[in-house]
C-alpha cells in the first residue's frame, strides 16, 4: 500500500500545482493567507484540522473533555479509573493504544502540557469554563512547531482572557449519580490596559466502583497588560487530585463480568494522588507592523504518590517531576518576491527532571531511587507561502538535540527489596533528531479544496519507559522512535453543508512500548509498525435552530515486520463513528443536544500475538437539555442512556487463553447543574 499511496499523493500534489499555474494566469491580486490563531499564530497547511468552540464544550452532553474529543474522527479513548469526571482517561489519536498519551501532544495556549512521564495529560484538571476553543491537528506535521511527541496529532487548548470584556462573574453547582458534587466559579475584569480572569472548579464523587472515589480541585488565573505594540502576561494553574484505584476484574473461561460484581475492587486500599502547578510569564512586541517577537518561559511541577496492595504484596511510588522552559520566537508576515508569506521561527529549551522513590510503603525507605534529567534544545522554522491566490504551500524543519542522564540507587536492605534485584547501570546519552513538513492546499473554488502533506517526526522515550517496573535489572537505554506520514484530503463548503475527508499512511520505526505486565515488565522497541486509515467529518445546518454533525473513521494499526507481522496493535479499534444533533428548541430558554458514539472491537493490551478475545464493540448515547433565563442557567444531562455494560480497557494474560483483567465502565449516569452570571 505504501507505494500506491505515494503515487496517489504525488499525483494529487502535481494536479494541485498544475491548477495553481493555471490560476496564476487569470488572477493577479493575492489574498491574505487564512490561518487559525494560536500561540504560534497559524495553522499548518496541508493538515487535517478541527476546532471545538466554547459553545461546543458548554453544550456537550458528555461529562468530560475526553468524551467530547472522542466524537472527533480518528480519536479514541480508554480508561482504567472508571471514567469519573474523565480523570485519567487517555486520548488516542490515530491508533497508538497503550502509548497514546506519549504520541498525542497536548498544549495549553501553545505550550507543552505533555510531560516526560507516561501519566499523560489529565484533561479533568483544566476547568471547562476556562476554555475558549480546542484546536486539533491530526498527524505528525505539528512536530516542526511543537517538537517531540507530536506523532498522532496535536491538541491545543486555548483559554479565555479578560481582555476588553466587561466585569462579570459566574457560579455553578451540580449534583449527579454516585453522589457527584460539583462547584465552579469564575470571574473576569478589565480596566484600561489591564485585564484579569480567574476560573476554578471542585469535583467530589464516590465513583462507580468500590474504592473509586474522586476528590479534585483545579484553578487557573490570567493577568495581562495590553498596549498598542504588544502585551505582557502571567498565567498560573494549579490542581490537587486524590482518586481510589479499584483495580481490575478478573475474567476467565469459566466466569464473566456479567456473573462478577462489576463494581467490586481487587485493590481496595490502592490510591493515587497528585498536585501540580504550572506558571507562564512572557511578552509580545510588534517590532514593525509585519514582524512580531514573542518571548516567554514557564515552570511546572507535579508531585505524585501512589500505593497498591495486591495478593499481600505492597508497592509504592513517590515522585516529583519538574520542567522549566524558555521559548522565544518570531512571526514575520513580510512578502517574499511579491508573494504573501508567513514565517514562524524560534528556539525551544526544556529542562526536565524526575526523582522517583520505589518502596513497599510510602513511609518506608526506598529500595530504588531513580534520578533522571532530560534537556532538549530545538531550533525550528516554518514558512507558508501563497504561490498564487488559490494555492498555499508550507514547508518547515526542526533540529532538536536531547541530553538524557539517568542513575539508580538500589538498597538491598530496604523493606520489600527483591533479593534478585540489582542496581541499574547509569545512562548518559546525547543525540540529535529532526522533524520536517511539506504541505499544500489548493482551492478550486470557495466550495472545494484539496490538501496534502508529507512529514517526519520523532519521540524520545519517557522516563517510565526507561525505568520499567520489573524486579529484574533496569536498562535505561531505548532507541528514539521515528515516523513518516503521508496524507491527502478534501474540504467542501456548500452553503449549510461542510465536509472534511482525508486518507493517510504512517510508517513507524523503533516504536516504543511500555509493558508493565508479566512476564516482561519492561520497556521495549517494537518491530516496525504501520498505521493507515481515513477520517470523515460532516456538519449540516438544517435551519437556524437545528444542526447536525457526524464523523466516521477507519484506523488500522499493524506490525509490518517481525514475529507479529500483520497482527493488529492492541487497543486500537478499526471502526469508530459518531453522530449528533443540536436543537434550539425554544430560543436560548431551552436547547437540546443528543450524541451517539460507536467504538468497534479492539485487541486487549498485552495481546500482540492476537490470540485472546477482543474487547467488545459498544455504542453510547448521551443527551443534554439546558437553557438560560435572564442571568440564570440550568442543564440536565444523561450519559449512556441505554445503560450499556461495557469496558474499553483490558489486559490479556500472556499464557492462559481466555483469561484477562477488565476495567468496567459506568452504566447510565445523571447530572443536574444550575447557576447564575453577574
């Protein structure tokens, strides 16, 4: 398929260039290049993109941001925490399964939120009311602008500010199934060039399962000074979370989840806690009307503690992860040889460190203490050029140098130390990698456009992948993962109808997989893999009060070499789809939103040989009714209306057929919210 796909892409790009030359003979006035706004001030030409607005978020029947993202073609999710408020739910773009969190890059206002561990970004830690929009860029073209880890795609969360807004405040409370209680408060104020905004929310829930309670509080603040030629800003965000970890429910050939207590806990004492803080400070300056400089830096810290007890064996992990960054850049919109041009270039410096203590009890001395540091310096440049009014071309490259240092201190006399364990050999590694992007978009008319791209990206191993969890000696060394993408697609806008459709192929080498399950319990580089698929997104405005949206995606992730050649990569559903309707029943006093999401069967984690049963397909239907009456607002939402019993994550036994550990998800869930604005 690779050769055929390359030929198709080559023909498509050649046709686009041919039409561009034809159009240049007929038009002489060049329009401004149309790009979406973000930290770096532009979209990526040739890429498949989607924007989720604040209204979409407010009207979503789903309980979490992850459920909203899962409606987008090519995005899948899974959870081991019972799905309470979306805590710990993993977002997977273009089929990476167990390592999705490290292959989907998440940004907050254009700055990295994805850390160098495997925990992934907890979307539940971001107050929903604080989000202005979410920009989704599929595929690996974001690696030039954003760097390491932008393999499956980039999710950029843009938050609200108080600039040029009248003073306002908002308070909301909610109550739902499993004794879930919510409170959200926000306020903003501006005075002359100064503006401030604040958002906070608190969630308490007993959870769907035994030992599944969630206690969480989050807050964000933004201070800004805006002048004619620039601005200065300071952002701060903090979160505090405690969640119970009920563990898996064992399924064998003689038992099933239907006969087993789905809500029971295998680990009734296990829990995880985290506290985080994220600060950013910077300024922008318009040196000339077409040349802008942005200089900012950030510091974030995450402290975590986790304890688990299974079959009389206790284990704990206490860690601190901190990341400092400095990211100056510039945006130039000066014409090049009379053609409209946009150049984005800059430097990214990140310095991250992890200290992890493994022990039997959190209060006891550690038998392993891991210290890892990772520094990266990246230089990048990307240019978008309007070669004719109907055709934009974009190219760019990044060169990034990474330095990794890791060491282990093992204490054989510490409580719980394994007599067969030993100290890992230290690691000092320096390497350089590059990313590149070439994209084109040609508009045949205002109603029809084609786009295509080729790109290369990379991903360095996370600290968890280097450490592993087994009692055998750790080898910190892992090879850096690389990927090569090809994609072509079309965009259609015909009155009330919009369509975006694309097909892609992704070839990966040295894909990294973290296997925390016996008998491996370590980190490995996989044999080469391939991902192919197509994604379709359709919206149709039936009338001013009724809007329809639907999506369909096919994702095939397979091993292309080695012992598992031709086998499916675990945790990736081939078919996913969604449909939804938004209806303004009675102006703003009553609105209704209904969504349905289908997820096809997928292989269980740890089932690379493809010999175990599949995780079953499921269809979930959610509904929300809401409205506003003057300054008051209300909503009533139901998730999983038909009370479907399902799970979206399971771990297969490596030795016994039909035996696996499943993590059940809730059935029907209700939520009532009400509040007021001032």
